[in-house]
C-alpha cells in the first residue's frame, strides 16, 4: 500500500548505483534484441532518471498513473525512451519482461514515447523541441488548480537547436514557474557529430538559460550524489524555473560506444559481440556481477 | 463586400468577434477554460477573455510552436485549453506541434485560427490562410469547424468546448452576412440544409454559404432549383447528407474560401465517389496565392462570387443532363 502523498521509498546511494547498473544492462540488451533504437542516448540519461524515480525525488503511483497530484516527467528527447521504459518497469508501471518487446508490433513500448499506448508516459515525443512547452503547460495547470506537483523535463543537448526550446525557455521565465525543472542531458554528441561542431554557438549552455532568468546548475550527470543534491536544491528555488545542465557521456566507459568518435553510436545498437564486451565493461566499472547482486 | 445583399441578408459582426464574445461568456461559466495567445489577442478576439480572466490567459509572445505546446500541457493536466492565432501562422508555423502535441496524443486542445481566406483583404497573402482546411483535416483525431456567420460561430464555439478532443475552429476577419437566428443550434458533423431543390446541390462552408444562397436564388430565376447545404463541419463530414444530395439532385458544386484542392471540395468529392458518383464542380481559390486588395475585389478576381457558383452549377447540371441523355440513347 503506497502512501497517499505519492512519496516513494528512497533508495540508498549504493542501491541507486546498483539500480543504474541493472537498468543500463537492460537498455543495452533490449535495444540489441530489438535491432534498432538509441542505446547511447539512453545510457547518458539513466543516472538522472534513476535518481528522479528511486532517489525519493518524484512522487508517483504506478498503479494510478493519472493521479492528479503526481509529479510529471516528460522525456523531450524521445529517442532516449529505452531508459525511461527500463525505469518505469523497475518502478512497477509494467512487467519488466515486457522490456524485451521494445519496438515490436502491438507492444506499448514503441520506438518513441506514445502516451496513449503506455500509462505513465506524460507526453508523446520524438519530434524534438516540444517537451519543454508541454511541461510549461503542466506547470501552469498546477498553479491554476492549486496543486503542488512538480514538472521535470529532460532535453537533449542537440535538441536545443530547435527554436521551440527557446520559445518555451522565455515563456517559462515570464510566468515564473518555479515548479518546472529542466534537465539538459549534455552528452556532447548529436546525430552527425559533436554538438559543438554541429552548432558551435550553442555551448556553453548554462549561460544561455541564465540570461533568460532561469536558476541554473551544472553537475556531473553520472554522479548520483550530485544529481540528488541538484534536485534538492531546485526544490528550494522560488519564482523561477530551473535548469540542470548534466554533463554526461554516451556509453560512458564502454568501448563500443567510446571507440566511435563521430557520434558515439547515435541511433545504433550493439551487435551480439559488442553487447558482450559492453556488458562486461559495465560490470567491471560498477564492480557488480550480473546474477550475483 | 456585397455577398448576400441582393437577398436582403444583413451584415453582422465578423465571425472572429462572435467567437470572442462566446469565449468570454463560456469563460464565466467554466473556470477550467484557459487561453494561450500568440500576442494577437486583439486580432483573434481572445483579448476580452484575457481582460476578464487574466489569471487564465497566457500570452506566450509571437511563438506559435510554444503556443500549441503550452496548450497541450495544460490540456494534459485537465484544463480546457484554447490556443489562438492567425490561422496561417497557427497551421503553417506550428503544424508539427499540432500533429505531435495535440493530434497524435488526442489531447483536448481547441485551436482557433482567425484571418482565414482571402477576405483578409489589404494585408495580403502572407496573412491569408488558404491551406488550413487541408492541413487540419489531414490530421487524424481532429474535428474541423468552419461556421458561416456570427450566430453559428457563437454556437460552434460552445459546441467546440463541449466536444472532447482536438478541434479547429476557423474564423474570419470581415463582417459577414447573417444567415442564422440568434441561439441557433450547432451540431458537429451534421450539415444544415438551408434550401431544398432537385436539380443541383451547392455545398459550402464559411463565407461561401451566403454566396451559395445568393447563387441558388439566381439559379431559381432561371428555373434551376438548387439545394444548399452548410457543411460547417468539414471533418467529420456529413456523408449521409452528401449521399442523399447526390441521389436526389444528381450533381454537386462545392464552394469554399480556401484552395480549391484538398479542402471541402476534395473531401466531398471523396465521399461522392465512394458512395454515389455524380458530376461535380469546385469553387475555391485556384492553385495560386492571392494579393492585396479589398475583400470584394479579391473575391471577384479569384472567382469566389455567387456568379462563379451559378456558372459552376450550370456546368455540373449540363454534365448531368448529358450523361442522362447518353444513358438513354
């Protein structure tokens, strides 16, 4: 029986680390099994998502996905959805066995998020640039309805090429929505190359949001303690939206991804051989052995 | 403009004004209604709602993508969200947002586009929506309303909010003839037959409904009796009324203040061909962008006058009679 306030058990740092490791394994396995998808863009986001859902940050009821007071999470970078599916299965939104139906006909786990297919998804995304506006709408609705839920939106770094991101950035500042937190998954690579080459004037990101009046933090997006502290900090901010620029890597420490210096295998899955390598490197990095812990 | 004047039709407020009045009234009744404005509230006529309910009115600036996205989020959290701008900017600037953030997730967002058609006039083609019916009806899950006058626009605004799901309401800039009495009923998806006849059916929406009525009057002087249907809902289309018209009158003319391809005419033709093929003719903006000018001058130059409808009706009727004669010989 879950608490009516939607508070979730707060896992310890060790448990969060183990969760992130386990979900990272699932991301790679499910995308390799599906034969398509964006594992590297999912891996860069997994620590933030793990902290949000299992670090006592977000309030939610998997058995009541439309509970009006739930905190909202919107994955604006919809291609990273294998990470979100893995997290949702872990949270109890659906049976983890369904993860292996990713991208299959009749599976609710579509290639990009479809909120009408899978309860618990807050938006249908996959056309980049749209999630922050949607999050702003939710944040304004909370104010109108006198509810205290928070809205979290994860953006990709390359996604910030889209003009709509900046339209939403300005408007969120105008309306002083302090219940809106954006996370920029700054994994440094977009589809055809480094973000800094595709759109050189885009980084540094923090300055951009700061001049638009946001409260901005920069953190190591793979440091779970730092992520938790950032989410605690933004909760205290009043009268302005917050941006957490999370410095991450696509497939951190995993040679199949790191060996690709064009885009870190954006939109490419690991073949069986690469998967074995990546899984063992992941296990070594975390110091866990699959099936033991 | 003089459309309808020969029939003695009086000119009433622009449909955008009627929408704005109805919105204000509904805003008093229903506190869940919220409006997102793209800094054109005094043009789309959402401003009086904004003045009355500033806490429920969000001007996001000249940013149509965010306009639609913000309305999407408000709707997803249970508000009755309306986003309004000029029809061309709404649909041509934010089409992907309308597709991904409204149509695909079937969210309860109401879109209102003003300044539709070429009767915008002097501001010229950059401000004239002539593609919006095609764009909106192309979207799965969308309902598309094109009311003809002020009373039916007030009723359509009410019907739009009562309907669950994405709706597009098309309004216009100039004063237009009054066809319906105040308090008229508006049933989404049900065409209104305004005149009966057995020789030809004129199917119109928006300003062209008055033009069709005038054309029917003129045809009657020639001994041609035209049925007139106000197809105020272009999607979902009243296919029953269309089939009945095809069976009973044997030929059909459509008229719309929109590109002649892929709007009302295209939709009606698809229904006619599938259900009961009869000769058809199409009145609409030809495959071009218009220009600046007075609304009347533009309607004349681009072929949207009652005389253009009567000519199309005679053509359709001649074709019907030729086919009939052919089948007898």
